[in-house]
C-alpha cells in the first residue's frame, strides 16, 4: 500500500497547519483512495505552534493578558507532559497592532511574562518559549518585568514599557525572576540565528516589519545595546552577540540572559508530532507553507521536512500559497514537485479565501503526477 505523509506548516492568513493537512489529505485521497495517509502538521516555533501542539494532545490554557499596546488580549499557552509551551505572538503578536513608527517604539512583551507566570503558578517544571511574530522590539524587558524584574534607569526608577524606553535603562534587578525559575528548565524555540544587535540584529532585520523606519531602527538598536548592558549589570551574561538572541524582537535575549537554552523550533515540535516515525517507510511526503521563499531554506518547516526525508530516500512535494524559489532553490530543498495556489486563482484575495479547496485540488494534481512518474 502506498504510504503518503502530509506535514505542512500553516498557510498564514488562511489555514492553520492542521487545516492545511486536512485539505491536503482530502486531495491525496481523491487521487489515491486506497493510500495510507498520515497527517503530521508541523511548526517552526512561530505563530501557529500552539495549534499543532493541541493536535498532538496538549491542553490549552486560556487567559486575558496585557497586550502589546496596553489593550487586554485573549491569549493562551499549551501544556503537555509537565511542559508549558508559550507562544509569544499570542500575547504580543503583530496582528494586535497597526504597524507604525509609534507602535514599533511602544509595543512590549509584558503579556508574555504573564503567560509564563501563570504556567509557573500552575506547576510547570519546564518552559518552552516560542518567539516569532511579535509586534515588539523591547528585548524581552516587558516579559521580565511581568515576572518581577526591575528594569531601572540611572536613578533606580522603572523606565516604563516598550523598546523606545530602553534608551534610559541602566540596570536590572533579576533576583525575583531567578527565584521564580528555580528548578525550572527554560528553552527558547527559534530557527533564526540573528543576534540582538547590529545590521543583522533584532531592530535592523525585524523592526521594519513592525513599522520602524530608519530612525526608529537606529533608536531601537541603540536601546537594545543599553538593555544588554543593563542585563549584565544585573548579573546576566552578555547576550548581545548570541546567535538567536534577536528573535522575537529580542525577547529571546531576555530568556537567554536567565540561562535558557536555544533549540530549533522545528526540531522541537517535530519531535512531539511524530514526523520521524511517520517518514519511516513512506513513499512520499507532502509539505508546504504560505510562502515558499529564501527564508524557507533556513530552518523553516519545509526545509526541516526535506532534511528528514532525504536520508530515507523519500521524495518531497511542496505546496504553497506562492512559490518564490526558482528551480535551484527547490532543488536545494530536495523538492521533486511543487504547486502554488496563486497560480490557480484569479487574485491573492481569492487564493486566501479559498485556500482549502485550492490546496485539495493541487494535492490531487501533484499526487497524480507523481504516481504517473
């Protein structure tokens, strides 16, 4: 019997990874009704991670927290086998703001700290913080503040919230947070390697996506430099050049300052969803995400799936909302077939609105083509 594994990430703005896997599975069965179909939706540690964890059996805890611009937001985290998985974007995601220079300076991560605090109160012995998709560039200062840290100016007064305020920060009091985390293991799940500072840092690379213009990028980068120094004053190691510290607008840096390990977001989630076991003995794997582009080659889900499929000799087919990789890029991923929804839709808006049915049709098409050889 033909065994086909379906392992997509989310199609941002259209489908969760779970919904995408379901749509692809329908298309596979349209093409090969007798095939064994195994669905393993995946995530890379960014937005949508909790949806995948819930499908893997995690319990979702819901609460209201302080949003990135003060308005309360309904957020959640996942608990599985004593580990709490906190997705930063649930509390301070870019979708909660209308990106502008003002919001780029003002957005903060206080709500992320509230999620972590709730998980600790309810007995979590391990915390996994996923950091993609945030509206903030505050280096995680808000998060630490919510956990009890002092983020202080030269006179010992709190500097306030938002990356823009960190231009005044001089020191930190981290002892209260260390006490709360005593005996708790912390990991940051990310597949980006950007440091906190500099031309490839949090402000320069991710700031423009959050509304920062050139002057805001410069301001925020300088502020994050002061923040890194203030963390050292509080007894933390220098996190300014640590690979991955710039993820999530620098929220990773704050966790790393307190001893968190940095782990591949994709590897971590894939280990929970059984992708490796599913690929053993598979004849084909279908992966995908909203946009298949150069970023997909660097730690994103399709690359992770391809890396696992290659040594097993399992061919990879990729489906995406749009494909911006040329043949060389697809070959680097190990993709033997691909299809983009936008190529079969009259507009981007239509493709987003009808993503499930388009994905089903494209899955049927690529499987029939693969089967025909």
